[in-house]
């Protein structure tokens, strides 16, 4: 199975054709339009098998699948956390798509949203893939906070779920990733690794490849690079 996650930086209706080269079975996209209300016929025709969530119809989180893939919305309670989509894929495994948002939270923004979500649902994450824009890296850990990026990684590891990027590139420590996924303000100097695909051990063991789009090709389309894996 081929899975892709990409923060498209808006206007997916103008960009989805660029994703064809990956031939992905499932695509998780952040900052995309709600296909249900779009006036763009090509985008609506493309998004025939999807789940979408968001408060702004022009900028939400979507999971898109080919017609041969069955995705069933599990509707796990978010309790107002932003943004998460839980679904069952082919009645076989759980997929959690995420766009970790600031959510106007004075305390639990970004990775804190995922940490809180895990506390509610981690018992359900057997045989799962978690993919999306975490908006986080261990470089932003704080010593007096118990829900740092490192804490989330540790809790996922206890569930035998690990980052496929770090599985493939075992010589790279978290926080010292050589391949960025995000360029702040499209500035190549401000490069960070904040988009991830995590997966249970059965997927990690069968990882065929994980790749990150190159900035020379994608920077004009988005400040985030697509992250692609095949298991």
C-alpha cells in the first residue's frame, strides 16, 4: 500500500494533479478545501472517496483514497482537539490522519493536541498508521512540559508504533533529521522536519521505501514537502 501525506498550503483544487506521480492509494492532505462545497468540478470529480473535517471550508484536513480502497470513518471523539480523522482501511487497520493545530490553546497547542488525543484513544491504536503535519519536532521540547514531542514519540513506541522516516534512516537522531519537510515562509534556511508517518511494527517491518519531496520541485506549490511511503 502506498500512503502520502502533504500540507498543500491551500488550494488543493489547483494542485492535486501533481500528486499523480506517487500513484498513492491513500492521501492525507492538510489545509485543503471541503470537496462537498467546492465549485471546482475537477476537484469534486477527483475527490470521490474521502473523509474531510474542518471549521473553514477552504482549509481543513482530508483523507482521500482510490476507489479500490475502503475507508470507513470511525468518528473517534476529538473533544474539540484539532484536527484528526480516524478511519478503518479495508476493514484491516486503523488510519489516523492529523493536522496538529494551535487551536487557540494557551497550553496544549500543536503537539499538545496530539498528546491529548492519544490519552483518549491510544488503546485503539493496535495495527495503525498515523500520518500528517505534526507541526512539531524534538528541538522545541521544553524541560518543564510533560507533553513534549519526545513524550509523544515515547508513548507511541510503547504501543510499538514508530516513525518510518527514522526507521529507514536509523543513523539520524530525532531533531537532527537531514531531510526537512517544511520551509518556514519558503525560506530554505528555515528548514524543519515536522511531517511524519508513524506505523505499527507490522508495517514498519514491511517498509519498502519512504521519501520526501525535494524543495526544488515542491517549494512553489507549498511550504511543506510531501512525505510518501510504501509498505
